[in-house]
């Protein structure tokens, strides 16, 4: 063999292979599957047209585009869309409608397409956050849990209203930036790179400007820091400062919102005794609690066998969790975080 042939042999590149066992490849495959699933499930909504409150918001953005800015600008310093039945502050949602109108005009197809794209981003951030949570405890299955979280979120039966209803994007925008903020915080605590921290704070502001449900994010960050983060190199004072920054930002945003709307809570009720009792009544309503575990529209008849089947599934999941905690000595901390976070997430949806 000549010297040239020997050199060619020594520097011959290996053939590229696709290793499905790596988390990166699994997440790429999972992301593609999740996005495709979102578009397959919600493709019919592209031809729904506008519904109910859509016309109210379409009206003021259309007038703004043609020179009448009054009602659109009012969303930045007053009650959202000038509503007289609820008090809320959601300027980013109005801005997104305005941008859609600039691109699509009064073509509802474009508005629904934007909703599906936003929903797809929500789904991806759910997967990424799941990957961070499982990775923190040495997940041996790679990105499998994150993949299933993506797909479950994509087909969850309570999401169609937010996605199919054009102005329902208030939930989508809030969700995108909410999940993004939590994800960027997990990256910040893992890599200790400040840009992730500032990204997380920025996403929190954008989430709060989309819908008031983002009020729970500082609590979620605190729960994550308390139950998930196991950093021995970060001083307690620094950890308190990280979490405290979110609460200070929340207080600042709340004060601004209160000054603009002349109310602390808002929503459909007042903060009086009757309003508080109404909130408690709604939260303890049997149909409402049932919907959390059986996510279907109460106006749709379901088979009598559905509930027993779901209860059996929940019981099996609980037994599996208990066995993992006992037999394999799995840490209970991530499960406590998810349970506490779920409760915190649900609370403001009834009023704020």
C-alpha cells in the first residue's frame, strides 16, 4: 500500500448514524411529532372563522390600522377592550391581534394559524421543562417522559377553546411565556449563565401582560428552587435573591395594574365578601373539580363507563408511583413539586 493510500485509510470518516438513545435525538424527534400532532389535531380550526368576542377585538385593531388609534391604545393604560363586565389588563394579547391584522387583514385563517403556532410552542416548552425536571434526577429513559408530556399536552381535551377561539390566545400567549420563563430559569440554575435569568424575567413580564394567570409564576419558581434545585455551591442568600426578584417584579407589575384598573383582583367579581364566597363556591363545585380529572366539556354526553375506567387508571398510576418511591427509593421531591405546582396553577383560573 502506498503512503497516499495509507493516509486516506487513516483519515476515512465514519458513516453518520442516528442514535435514538441520546436525549438530543429523542427531543428532536419528539418536537417534530408534537408539532405535527398540534397541526393535525387543530387543522379544522383554520376554517372556523371568527366567534363572539373576536369581532370586538377585530374592530378596534382594524380601526387602528386605518388611523383611529383611540380604543387600541387604551388597552395599554386601561381596562382590556373597554369591557364593562370584567376588569383585566392584557395589552400583549391586543398587540398580537393587531400584528395578525397587519398580516392577514380580516382573514380568520391567519388568526387561527397563529393560535396553532402558539399552541405548538406551548407544547414544546412543556416538553423542554419536563426534560429539565427528569434530567435533574438522572432520568435513565432519556427524553421519553418529555416526549409523552408533549403529546399528552397536544391532545389534552380542555385545550380546544383556547386554540380554536381566536381571542382565546390570551391563554396561549400567557402559556408560552409562562412555560418559557420557567424553562429558562431551570437552564439558569443548571448552567449558572445570567442571560437565561434575564430571559426568564422578560418572559414573566410578557406572560403577565398576556393574562393575569401568570401571577403564579413566582410561586412556581420558589417551589422549583426549594424542591428541585440541589446546588451546594450557591449560597442561601443568592437563592433567596433569585426567587425574590420574581416576587418584587410581580409586586411592581401588580401595582401598575392596580393603578391603571383601580382594582387589585379584577376578573368578573369584586373583592368583597360576596365575591370571595362566589370564588370559593366555584372552586368547590363538584362539576368543576370533576373536570380537572375528566377533561371534557360538560355539555357533551360521555359514556357511563368512562369515569370508572379513568378512576382505575388513576389508581394504577398512584400504585405505580408508590411502588417506585418504596422499592426503588425514588426521590419524592419532583412529585411534590408537580403536585404543588398543579394546585398553584389552577387557583387563579377561577377569578384573576
